[in-house]
């Protein structure tokens, strides 16, 4: 059947858009390509802001025969949508529910956990070239300290995690991350994995020797014919975030138990015991114990956890809209929260405390350099995202991000917007050095945050967690923080 929908890809050089072209080629879909080039400061051109308010790439526009235009952003969401709606031959669709769950997890993991680490390392690397001599040498020393304390160990954890997965798959005779055929998991992770073994090799020079199974996976992936075709085509152009999961469980009236871990008071790292729950030692991790005796299942990545719970535990559409278009919007925000917004908050925080880990005599310089990093890149991007969110609330006009009631989109965004910003205004001022009243700068977000704060189920979870943490601290638990330090 001839393709009826017109697909346009807005492609930016040196961006994550490449894998979307590969995906479209795998699905045998025709598409138009609009190319944008970064400027000398490595920023996207202003023209991209006419396509999407954040000026990011990739963006995919789908024009239906009746003239309806669907705009997709966030790589994970684009990948999921295209496979769900255009993979009529089952080329990339997983063979079973278990594999489908794994693929959906990786769509969130790639952008929510793995990619932000590489972005942080890249920006820090670029930062050493900005200051004049001899300040550039000092900047290099400071950045090296930041990377050694945070980004380096996090990169190592994630590479080991992926190496173990690749090893297990190779032992089963599969060269793919999920099942025994190419899937959205391979496509979404192609950008960061290929980057770490090619252009980003300098971020971890010993990566090939340290992670041989992942390197073998990379070599196999690089030989995928349609990935090579897409590359050739482009070559011609040149606290933890667990709180909101408990809130969602509360709203859905699901019974649950909570196991609490305490961060290291100085480094903010999670304890080694968390590695027993998940190989990356991150939270939240949701373990589902089935009543029918099936093996229990562990879920990670906040967006994926929410997506799973909505699909299987929200039959009355309490948090999931009944309208299909609004369901798609909710899915977008689940990806946006972790893929675009949260890592900006995280990096601003890390840079702001870098002076505490700098050697004596360089603390003042560390503060100066990291302030320059934040002012030169992260604060600009963060403000752009916050304005985008404020505009979205104004546009919707209901007080919610999607539709006219609380949805998983609001729950997902409660952490980066309310808890990180509007419930921490003094901390935000210290990090951004912005003396303005952010409640007046983004009034719609401020009003939305007040609404979130006063929702009974949210207040209940907040009080519950405060009491649980206080009780745990009173017991003076012994956690080991040595791993990954």
C-alpha cells in the first residue's frame, strides 16, 4: 500500500537525529529532509525554534492526508511512535511482551540516564578551550576534577551495565540488545554507543579493552546496512526521582512497600546496596511481584515505570487520558522530562558544588570555571526549557499540561519543576545567580506548582517519606559508598 502520510525530518548536524533517519529507512518510509547547521558556538540556528520552541533536533512532522500535522520531538518518543504506527511488517516490533517492555525501557534509559553523562563530559571538554591562557590550564584541572568525581564513575557504571547486557545476548547467539533481531533499543542507543567508540573515544580512551562485549556489539551495529546507508546520505550533507513514582502509585490506589536508601552526605552518591536492586545503582527501581506466581519483574527509569503502570494498572483512566491524542501528549512529556529537562537541573547542581571537591587553593577558580560553564550553556538551555513549559501551560489553559485533569505528565514533571525549582527557590538563585522572582518570571509554572503542592495524595506521600527517612536515620544505618568512587 502506498505511503499516504508525508514525513519531514528536521535534521541538525552533530545531533541525535541521525538514528531517526536510520529508523525511517528500516521501516521503508519515504521522508523529506530539512538540514540545519550549528553555528560557531556549536548552537543550533534560530530557524529551528520556528519548528519547535526549544530549537532542538530531531523533530519529525507528519502530515496526514486530511491536512492534520503531528509534530514529534524527543528521540525516544519519535522512535516509539514510528514503530507503533508504521511498523506494519513487524520489522522492529519485538516478538513478545517481555521484549517489548525491555525496548520501551531502553527508549527511556538512553536519553534519561546514559546520554546526559556524555553531554556533561562533552561540554566540560569544550569548556577547557574557552578561557584564555593560562586560565585554560586551570579550567582543565577543575573540569578534570569534576569528571573524576562524578561523570567518569557514572560513565564507567553505565558502560559496564551495557557490556554485561551485550555479553548475555552474545552468549545466547544474538548480536542485538533485545531478543534476536534489530529493535528500537538498538536504534536509540546507537548514537551514544557509536559516539563513545568513535568521536567520543577521548572521553574514555581505554573503552575498547575495558568493555570488549560492548565493543563487539558496536562493531556488529556499525555493519547494519541501513545504518550505513543513512550515514552515507548524511555524509553528503556534511534527590532521587522516586518520590513521583510513589505519588503515582498512591493515585492509582495500588498497595506498595518502600525500601529507602540514603545518599552519601558529601558526594550525594547512592550506596552500594542499590546495585543489588539494579546494575547501575540508581533509583527509582520498581519491583512488581505478581499474584499469579509469575517471576517478579524489576523496572527502572521513571518514564518507563510510569508508562508501564499506566498501561497495566490504570483501567479507569485516572491518570491516562481517554483521548488518543492526549495519550500521545502524555507519552511525549514522559520522555521530555528525563531526556531534556532533568539532566539540565542535574548538571547545574553538579557544577555548583564542584568547588567543594576541588583541591585546596583552586576552590575559587573552580567556582569561577563552573559558573562560566553554567552561564555559557546550561542556564541558557534551562531557561529556554522553563519558558517552553510555562508557555505550554498558558496555551493549554486548564492548569494542567495535558487535557483538563491531572495526568502522568503532571506527575512526571513534578520533580524537575516543583521540587527542584519552585520548592527550592533559594537554592536555584544560588546556582543560577539570578535574583529575579521566578514566580513572576514563569507565573503559570508557579501556579501549577502550588496546585501540585496542595494535592492531598502528593501531601500524603511527602509526609510518608519524611517520616520514613527520619525513622531510618534514627536507626543509624550503615551503608557502603565505596563502589564507583
